[in-house]
C-alpha cells in the first residue's frame, strides 16, 4: 500500500545498526490462524462498508488459501479492504506464503497493481472509520512484477505510524527493501518477527529485507494523519505502538495467502 515508495534503504546498513534477532528467544509452538477451509476468526473491513461486511466476497477461502478476489466487482472504485485476524499480538513470529495473481481490475490505480501487504500492529477493524481506506498500522508490503523494471518486494510502509531504521526516525511513508523482484504467480515465503523489545525483522524466502524498531503513532503521516491523531487523542497522547492486529490487504489486484501461522514470543 502506497502511492509511492520513499527512499531506497541500504538493507545491510538498516539492520546491521540493530542487534541481531535472538535465535534463542523463548517461543511457544507454531499455531495456524487460518484453518484452510473457512474465514472463521477473520473479519473484513472494506472502505465505504461496515465492519464485517465482506463486500461482494472480496475475501474467500478456496483450495487451502485466502484469496483476495474481484470476481464480484464491476470496478474497484478505491474500495480498499483488509481482512483482520481476531486476536491482537505483541511479540511473535508470523509466517505465510503468498502469490500475486492476475489480472487487476481495470480501474485499479497504477501504484496498486501487483501490490498488497500484511498489516500488523494495526488498530482494530471496529475502530476504523466507515470510509477509512487503510488501518493505522505497519505494512509488510508485497509487490509483484508490473512491467520489466525491478520491483523489489518486502518494503515497509507506515500508514499513521513511523519507525526507526538504522537509528533514524523515518519521515517517508514507504522505505524500499532490497528484496527480489518475484514473478507473479510464484508462491513466496513471507516471515515477520516482532521481538519483545519492539525490534521488527522482515524476511522474504528466508533472507532479511528489513530490520527496524520503535513503532509510534505519527500525527504527520501523509497517508493517515487524521486517523493517527484520533488514536493519539483516545490514548491521551501515548505514541508508542507495542502490539495490535494482523490484517491481509485488498488493493484492487488479486492475491492468495496460505499456510498462515503465528508463534508467540516471550
């Protein structure tokens, strides 16, 4: 999710400045959060529609995957959507596989083609406004190929929040990763780790593409300033974001997610 990705981060510098993830981190068992057959435990929130209305079956369970489908749409009309898992998480690992499908809807914005994401540390779906396009959250961005130019997947975008990367608070809405450009239709492994100290590591097919920390609400974010300010007011000025919900994104281009599992950390 983004109109444009910001400056390109040198990933080696970005994550070398932070301590390495603790391989010995105390962890619970891996648990599936998608049963492979139904959307039980998941709630849709699509812009212009109330919480829980899965508009025209945008999200469907099919062949062991959650598919973002536009078979019932006449046009996208900027109806950005998200599918939220029921339980918020604080310190954990998430792993899943995704593949970008074809084709997008004709009126899908150019920047949103072959574009989706996994939102985390998100506000709840119930706290979103009716017309709110994106939850205040961090996005592990998914990009597929869109033309011959390189398009690295695994960027980080920050609707309504900001992060510290290589010791610097990021002003950009998106920071590009050094991940690979992956052909559409290819199953790809996505892994997210959020340590108890707030350090976040993103991996694509086992390789680190981002490491950052210190997630905070950002009243000046160009994408979601008003939504962030509302949450800041409700939290009486507290900026630190230490947990939240996981959501899968719908941005006008079909995509599938499967083998979705979470491991709690202590």
